[in-house]
C-alpha cells in the first residue's frame, strides 16, 4: 500500500512538473511568435491539468474536467488572430466561464449573496468602462457584456469569500479570482482596447496568468474536496 501511494505521489509530481514545463514553453513561444509550439502547448496545458486532477482527486468531478476541456478548445480558437475565430472562441469561453462559476457556487455553498454583490460592483465598473471605451465588433458586443458580468461575479465571489472566511480554500479561490480578472483585463486590452498596436509582451503575460490561474483553480478544487472529506470523516 505504501508503495502504491509513493508511486501515485511520484506520478503527480511528474505531471505537475510537465505542466509547468509546457507552460514555460508556451510563454516563450508567445514571446517569440513560434506558432508550431504554440499549437501544441496551448491546448495541452488544460489536458495535463485534467490528468493531474484524475490522479490526485478522489471525487473526479465531471464539471471541473468539462471546464478544462472547454478551456483547451478556447485556447485553440484563440491561436489564429482572426475575427471569426475570435468570435467562436468567445462563445466557447463564455460557456466555459458559466460552468466555472456554477461549479464554484456549488462547491462553496454561499448563504449570503449581499457581500458577493457588493464585491462584484467595482469589477463591473472597470470592465464596463473598458467595453464602452474600446472598438468592439458589433457581433461580439453582447457576448463581451456577458463576459464582463461573469468575470466580475468571479472576482466578487473570490474577494467576498476570502474577507468573510480566511481559510486555505478561500485563499486559493482569491488568488485564482485575481489571476482570472488580470487575465481578462490583459486579453481585453490586447484584443480590443489596443487593437493593432498592442505590445507583443501582452500575449506572454496573458499565458503566464492563464497557466497560474488554472493551476490555482485546480488547487482550490482539491482544497474544497479535502475539507469536505475531513468534515465527512469527523
């Protein structure tokens, strides 16, 4: 039995290292515009997290894995710098974000929504200002409104839960929420706010935020599952 757990721990360590190696390769590929490696690494990152979650979780929740699969599809659609692919990418990403938020609500079981609503407002103001101040294609406008609402809610959930209850899982959720908000901000600036003139460094920064945001999301899910298991045992 001890050999089994040691073997499983070794496997998870290898997958974790592989995830961050792929993430570094993806960031460097974005920095130097090396498309062949981007095509491989970008969709591979969420897949590696699914495999890692499969080995480390006793629950293996389907919604989490679906969210990561949709993230992989989104990453593929965002590779070409074309308006049509970007539009489809936004659709898939919107579905992905709805699933993520629904999953978080299901995990943390919020009893008081007022703090979440209050914490959501500042994020909503910032992203709404960016939306009305940028050159957004007409066919993407409504989708981006939905995106702004969703990311604001995600930021509000993460801040409100951490303020009300500072524990391990809410700490991971706070880090995850901040990283996702920063990622949305960078991507919006790159794709719409500074369209055609955005600095090349924004894409590598976005991918770094993406890599760490999803890893902290994975850690948050594990922390919730472990706390639930401990509560059930007690």
